[in-house]
């Protein structure tokens, strides 16, 4: 049996924080296979090379290659890419909520909800290539709204999003969904601050700044263990949702722990249907002209965080291609996952294992993992 790409070990300490080791065998240099290929060939390979968030990868690749002067035309694709990335983000979050969250509570997933999720997944796998399919009757956007209403929030997503943190607690008692059940469980167990840390978010970094770092990253050290201003930063749904009122209240009360991260993911999911109704080319990332000639760089908000692609194109051939994925930030040996796990009270191995599984699922490393509690 092949070992999971991520190996996590927690070593209890008699005093102070537990020691956490995270080792990754993720193929962070996989993008090198795109080099010496045409831009069109590379775009055809990207969704297969990075199948988990294929739409975000394709969007980032298209933007980077277009900005590099490769001849790739974004006209007519920006809206569709943006819509598919949003739906992909919803799918990834729903996978956690409908399948992984019940498993954390040792219960079974609802087959009808899983079937609905499967339909959304099937549409995304087809990449929505059929003309006019994106906005036809019965589209994934409509399916998504229905699934959020019945399977996640038990009410209209925007109504849920308008609640304060006290109302969220009441909601968790009133609604029988995997999301409400996990929130209620965390509150009942008094695990609201499980793994709580002060988040060190990845700041807004310009394309030019990222390009400078990646241009000198000959051996992919930055891509493998990224740091910004000498810190391993966090890029998660909590970063994007930190100013949503209910999330801000939880951050102030409980810090960046289990409950806050669970609610932040739910807050992002609740906002996606409305975002789908206002998708327009105005929301696309503007091309920056401050990069060297034949160089393009893009940043896309994928489900797990900020995704960066950089391409250097010469004579219609890709000379350099780099991908900086959110997993490398969040699962850095000194990153948010390691710090959160270090914050656990390690005196009870059984409790640590349960809390660790919760935190890993909430931060969501994108790949399979093994967990050892010593």
C-alpha cells in the first residue's frame, strides 16, 4: 500500500506545546512536465495533472499564459472560469461537510446528499464544455442552492450568514444537518478553542513580488517550503472570511481554533450562490504589466487558499512553469497546521487524536494523510 502524501506526528510534552512533525511527499515540481510544451498543450494537461482543484488550476494557468504573451485568449472564458472555480470551491467544501464531518462524529453520510454532490462533481469533471450548459435550466448553481438549503443550513444561506455567533449556537440545536451537528458537538464538548492560535495570514502580495521570489527559485525551495517575511503564512477560508461579522466575533472570542475554522468554511460556502449571480469579467484578475517580457503570473482563490501560477514563454514554448499551491503554505512544517496541532493539550492521546482529525479536516490539506500520536 502506498503511503499517504502527508505524514503527521504529534509528540506529547510534559510541559508546554506538543512537538509536531509534518512531512510531505507531494510532487511540488510536477509543473515541470509542462515545460518545452506549447501553451495549448499545457492547458490541456493542467486539469489532469492537478485533478483535485482542476478548475482553479486551469483558470490560473490560462491567466498566467495569457499574461505571458503566449497567444492564449481570455475573451469569453473569464466568466466561465470564475463560475467553475466557485462551483469547485463549493464542491470541495461540501465534500468535507457532507462526508468527512459525519465521519468525525462517527455517523453516516446521507446518501441523497452524497448523490446530489456527485451530480455537481460530474458536471465539474466534464468541465462544462457543452455550449450553453452553464446557465441552462437545472444548472449546478441551482442544484447547489437547493443542497445548501436542505443539506447544510436548513434555511436560506444568506439568512444564515447574517446571524451573529450567539444565533449560530442556537441554530446548531435547531437544525439536523452535518454542519449543525458538528458545531453543536464542538460547543457541547467545550472544544470551541481547540487548536486555537493567532493566525498569521498571507498578506496581499502583488504579482511582481511573487514573480521576484519565483524567478530566483531555481531549485523550487520557495515552492516547497514557502515563507513570507520569514514566516510560514496561512491561506485558508479563514483568511478570506475573517471580516464576516460572525467569523470576526468567533475569532475575537475563541481565536483561530476548531469552531472558528468550521464556521469560516460554512460562511464561505453560504456566500457562493450570491457570487454566482454576479459573476462578470470585472471580477477577473487584472493583467499586470510590470512583469518581465514573456512572463505571466496569476493568483486565484482556490478552495483551500491562494493558488499561484507563473509561466515564462518563448517562441510559443513554455520555458519555465511553476505552481505554488496553498497546501505548501498551510502544511509547512512551521505553518498553521503544525501550530494548531501544537496547541492541543496532549495529556490524553485519544482526545488529541480526535481533535487533531478535526483540525486537519478543517484546514484541509487537499491530500491523504497519516496521523500518529505518540
